[in-house]
C-alpha cells in the first residue's frame, strides 16, 4: 500500500470531514478511493457523518487493519560499536 493510500485511509479513520476538503480531483486520490471501495476498505458515509461533509467512512475491515498497524511496535535501531559489547 502506498503512503498516499495509507494517509487517505487514516484520514477517514480519524476525521469526520472529507479528505482534501472535498477536492478529490487528483488522479492518484481518485484511483486510491476507487481501490478502497473495490477492496471493501471504504464505504459510503452514514447520514449522520455526511453532515460534516464526509462522503466515505472506513469499513470494519479497514478499522481492523489500521488498529493492527497502530499496535505494531516500532523498530528499534541498535548501534553496535565493534569491541564494545561483551
């Protein structure tokens, strides 16, 4: 998944408003949203969310994916100086 797709999916997970204030004319954004819809990661927003301007909302499948990402520990970089470890 590209960084743009991750950003869009996280936006709909966290925000009740439309991504990019409703300007979805960028080809990459339109392609990403179509991909999410086809893969059951986004769906049409519920009527109560539409009053904030969101056309889409995350599905339970997308919520599970995002929560798995958030619960994955970050990698830890360990620098090893030769001869310093015993």
